C-alpha cells in the first residue's frame, strides 16, 4: 500500500492543492493497487487508460487554476451507471458487451468536478441482492476475509448490491466509489466493510443513465471512508436534472459545512419496535452505545414509534419486483446486448431472457409479473402501496418528535460466500433496517461504529427528514468522531 492510497478524499485534495503529489501520481498508485487486488473481483471492467488520461487533464486544470471540487480523485463507478464508450453490464449476461453512447448524469457531474475513473465495480445482477453473489461475473470478495482473502477459510461477502464498490473503498484500491441503493445496497455493504455509505433523499440525485431496478426506490449515493468525503462527494453528485422526471429542483447545500458542528439539543429518535424484533444482543449493544455517544455529544435521545415498519420487507418484495419486472421488459434481445436466436420472434425473446438473466433476477421477474397481473394487482400491488403510505405516515409522526433516527444498519456482520444462499428469505432479511427508507424516500447514512465479536465491522444508520441531509451529516460526523472507528481490513491493496 502506498501512502497515496490510504488517505481520504479530503486529505488527497489538500495534498493535490499543496502540490505534494499530482493527480497522475495518485492515479498511478490506485491503478497499481487495483491491479494488485484483482483476486477480489471488485471491478468488472478496469479503465486504467482512461484514468491516466483524466489524471493528466486534471493536473493541467489544476496548473491553470481551474481545478474542480474533486479534481484528480480516483473513483470506482458501480457498473450500473452508464458510462459513455465504456462497457456497462449491470453484472448481467443479458447486457453482454453493451457499451453506452451516453454518460449518466451523476457520472457526468463527477467528471465535470474532475474525478478520475479507475473502472466499473462489481455488483449483484441488476443490483438485486445483498452479497454481490448474484453477479454474472462472480462474487466480489471482502478485504476483511483475511490478509490473503482468496485463501481465507471463510471468504466473506462485501455486502451488496454495491459490493465491488465497498470492497474497493475498504481495501484501499479506490479512494471512493459510487453506489446505488434500492433497499439498502449502499448502506449494508458500507456496514459490512467498515466504510461510510450515504443514500440521499429520493430525487436528490438524478437517476438518468443509471440502469433501472425499481424506479420509485432507486437512488445514487457516495461510498467513502469518512463522513466528510461523503458530504463532499454527494454535493457533486446531487442536483436537479430535467432528464429525470423524479429529480427534485432543490438547492444543494454545501454539506461539508455541517461537519463538526454541535449537535447540542438535536433530538435523536430510537424506534421502540426495532428493539424487540429478534435483534441480536451484539447489535443491540452497539446501538445503545451509539445512542450514548450521541447523547454525550449533546443530543437528546427520544423514544419514537414506527409501528408499520414491520411490514416494510413484505411491501418491498412486492413493489421492487413489480417495478423490476416492468423495467426489465426492455431486455428483449433486440435493443441491447445478448441475443439468443430462436425459430421465431417469441422464441428468440424466450431464449434470450432465459439465458441472459440469472436465477435471482428471474425470480424477481416472476414475482413482479404475478403481483401485477389482473386479479392479483389489487390484492398485492395496490395493498402494498397502501401499506407503504402507512409507513410514510409513521415517519411523518416520528419526525414531529425528533430530528434524526438512529438504528442498526444491518442485522449482522458480513457472512461468508455460500451462506444464506439457498434461502432467499434469509438473504432478504438483511435489509430489514434499510428498506423502510427507500419505501418513503428518506435519506440515510451508515457510519462504521464498532466490531462484532468476530472482529468484523458493524455500522449504525442515521435517518433524516426528506432533503435534510445537512442534519444527517451533522449527526453522522458527531457519531463518527465519538466512535473513532480506525480499524482497517487485514487486506489492503499493495501491501
Ligand atoms: N438487497 C435488496 C434487494 O435485493 C436491495 C438491493 C438494492 O438496494 N439494490 O433487492
């Protein structure tokens, strides 16, 4: 590991501005780190040439006094973001060698701010999963598995679906990365790998050019090693986009100004119902500790009630597959990537979709098509939408009593590749704490707070009001400071 790969984005920007090192040196160090970490399978596509070109341009901009907000910062981009002239797979066979002719709004914003792209990171196929195991390109491995993760007895998952991003950021071979979060895919992998993951308010970041999973739930967000980096990066990623009809025209504040400010008098809600639903003692203890940290920093802890959140997973697994089945209808063997010939058109559709989609994606298409079908629509989809409204009302009530809510991020530390794989319900339970926010569009951030008895990272989640990421960053930075999580994974690229 070089000195240049174990620093934060914020530190790197200071170093670049002070001419301690150049964007080219930073890019070279990260490309070498990325290559040395190949066995972790965190990247589906590496783009070292593009990175070098962007780094050279970055140095030129800086020399000319025109450096952007993240100029020269080497990033991993989740392979769900369309990147112009760079293969974009969504970790699915069906997209084959699909190479977009356009750039997603969020990646364009990052490039406009001077970011350097190291490559496209691995994920669960179409972002459906919590482990990165459903990827057509094989699982990504967590740098927490051991000093030599590939030889470890238990190869751990880096979480999912943004597992390549979390592995690369935690393993020090990307300084930060983009993720997407439909039910927890930024926050759960952040918790599993000891990094920070932020899901902004629905509508904060444009979804344009991001391969759609469930359109009313999907959000883009940053995955970083510090809260400050997340604040900085979100500011670059966020903003209204007329190309996304659900993007919201709201001013994007300078989130960095929220960091380190006092949380005296801030009210932090603890949802009563979450405590009793079979939560493990270890997670409960960590949660109590986190609440105590915030109290010691000046916050007031209040009990709140979210009675309908227990239905969140059930609601999610109707709505998300319903939207997915409709979004995935476009992969027909005609317009994108893979085509498997057949005797006639229908046959070609069937062959392409049977071969192109993995098992989990096919399961979701089946569930989604079922709940949307005539006769079942009212009983499932419409009902789910109604319960979704009840969940939203709960949060509205809760936010009359508090400014932010504290919960665990995930119900456990990282599990091993192969575990929980045969039982989809077990896998779905991973998102019990994260899914409610997507259903109601609220922002959430996972901050690493401690280690479990197995020595693996655990995060806590803070939930905020819609478009109040400022308060969330304030509380998150207080929690980060108190928790002082400075554990590093046994594998760090280049060492
Ligand atoms: N794990 C959840 C799922 O499988 C959420 C995934 C996500 O947020 N993209 O659907």
